[in-house]
């Protein structure tokens, strides 16, 4: 998926290709109140993942190789994490872990070993590149 052109990854509804734009309609398990509450949280979570993916897509458009490819790889991580999170059918999970979004997507991405590898590779490349004066 990271090899697809960026313009093919953002359909009209704003979600990356192949992703349900309305995850709130999916079934959740829990008490009636939990389900109702989580049904309000879950779409906001989806929108936050979409916002992060779109920001990365915009950034990638202005980058040169290899930074652009690494950003596309990072977008693939965001999409995978989005799928994992939204596949969870426990209402309590969304209430407990996603009620407050404050940087939660960033935390999940930063904890992924692929992100850490990309970041380390970029830092090493920048150290190897002579500074321009």
C-alpha cells in the first residue's frame, strides 16, 4: 500500500483507501450505555487517524527521496494501527483508552518499532550529510 501514489490513497470521504468511513455503525459489545458512549468516541478516533494520515500525505508531497518513501511507510503504519484500533469491538476499550485523544495516535505510532527504525534511519542520514553553509 505504501507504494501506491498518494493521490490514490485518499478517496472523496477523506479516509485512506479500503477503510470504512463510518466505523461507528459497526457492532460493539458492552452494556447499552457503554455502547452508546463508545459509538460517539469511535468515529472521532477514526477521524483523528485520518487527520494524521492526511498530514503525513501532505508532508510527503513536498519531500524528496528517501524521506518521501519513509513518510509513505509511516502512513502505512498509521493505516495499520487505525485498522487494529477500530477492529476492537469492546466498548470499554474506546471509553477507557480513547475518550481523550490528546496525542494518543502519536503515542501509538511512536511506540511502533517501524517508526523508531524510520526515525533512526533519518537521524543517521542527517548526521552523514555534510552541512551546507
